[in-house]
C-alpha cells in the first residue's frame, strides 16, 4: 500500500510540474531513476488506453458504414469456346521387319568374306563364299553335256521335220536334252547355296564368322546380322476403349527421350485382335529415319490424337466440386450489378476429357458465362459476392 500511495503522490507531483519541459523517453531512461521511469510508463499506458478506445470507436463507425464488409471477394473468368485436341500417351519400342541373321544353307569352309561390320550393302550383294568342294566343276561338265544334248536334239528335230530318221530318235534326243537341262539347273541351284548374298539393302551390323571357319546350317551358325534402318516402326499396345478413335493414318507425335528428338508420323496399321490378357490391341507407327540415329529396341513415347472438338469449353479442374450425389458443380455469377456485386449460383455440369490442369465441360455450360475462379470453394449457393477482377 505504501508503494501505491507513493505512485499516486508522484502522479500529482508530475501534473503539478506539467508546466515544465517534459523529458523524452531517451532522457528518462538515461536518468536510471526508477520513479521517473515508472511515471513515464504510467503516462504512456494511459495514452495507449485512450488511443485504443478511440480506434475501437472508429472501427465501429466504419463497420456501420461499410455494409459489404462480410461479402466474399472473388475473381471470375468467362467461358470461351476453343479448339480442344486430346491426346493419349503410350510407350513403345522401335522395331524393324528387316533385321535378320544370315545363316549358311550348306556345310563347308568359309572361303571368303567380302564385308565388314558397319558396311552398307545392297540387296543381293555378295557377302561371302563357302568352299563348294568341286561342285562348280560338276556344273561346268553338266553345262557341256547339256550343250551337246541340245545340239543333238536340234539336229534330230531338223531331220524329223524333213521326214528323215525315225520319230523315236527325235523323242529320245528331246528327252535327253530336257533331262540334262534339269540336271544342270539342279546343280546350279546347289552351287548358288555356297554364295551368301544380302537378302535386302541395309547395314552389316555383325560379322560372326571369319574366313577359314567351318560352317553348317542350324542354330549357332549365323554368319551376319543385317539391319535396314530406313524402314523402322514402333509397335505398342492400345487399351481397347480407344478402338473406335485410333484408326489408320491418325497423326502421332513420337518422342525419343534418349535422343532428345521428336518427329511426326502416322499410324500405318491397327491390329484386329484384342489381347484377352491385357484387353488391348496393337498398332504400328512408321518412323522416318533419314539420319539413321533411331535404332531397334529404342524406347519411344507416343502422343496419339484420339479426340478433337473445335467448339470446346475448358475450365480448371481445381474449381470443380462434387455433391453427395456424385454430381460435379461449379459456381457462376448471376445478377451482377455496377458495383461488381452479384449472386453466386451453383451450376451442375458434366465433364469429358482432361488436358493438363483443364477439363472439357460437355453439358450445361454456355459461352460467356461468368465463372467464379478464386473463392470458388468458399462461397455458398445464393450468396452475395463481390468481383474484384484486375483489369
């Protein structure tokens, strides 16, 4: 109690001395006098209480004058028609139908190899020769016998046309010639198997056997791998629900992540069989490969256009809510006044395909409808709202 009396006494003394110059806060703190510092604090507390009371009065007055204080502030945008191109994204591997292993058709010693790895070859170009074991000499002998039989047949034919000689001699000469000709053709076919030719134009990717190696038909006896990099394609599986929208000649955007390369192509073949295991069908997409940098088994990402709408209305997916019935809805502004006040109205919509953060509205939304953007999830149906769009 004694301290309280002292404080009141100090206040009285302070008021009595008010005609004197008042010390600043820094000057009071510099005195290190407890009584003076306490008096300064009491005065500031008194001023603060007065300011707070005045501030509350001002706020109450402003609240009574500002009737829009509790009106939600929102931003809006107008629904517009635009071209909507939807894509599905798939992954596939690069393949080529001209990627073959070349095997020998006959056993023997690899006599000569005419190509090396990485070499470009043309169709039917000679790649290697297998020792024929004297078969070439048999062909030459057979050709000579065929020529003799031919000469004999032509002579008998001429004599028979002149009614000289017997018919049996003519027929025997003809049969002998035809028989010898067949023998020669068979030997030539056998001899051709000792030469290895390119089945198509391409690149020799591997040479598996060297000169002097004993080779024979069968697994493990491959001589070369030849690849044609100009006729590449991508094969991938497409879910069956796209079977009506994915058709031949549809445009496809093909991206090769490893190469950092994107090319445009078309679907060249659509499969007619639904795989029961994964409920999908196969498609083939041709790949232009002028630079020959696309290789078999390279991974590719495909974007296929499965749907296009030239008059679509797209809205952000983030503004869509769902009611207890599973219906999707958004809020639009109705009865907008000059002071930018309007009524928030719930609009049930139906949606279709998505594109990034946007979704197509397929029902109940018309162009130029003002849709609530910011604040869409905090307003209620029928609530007064204020639009604060920036110009």
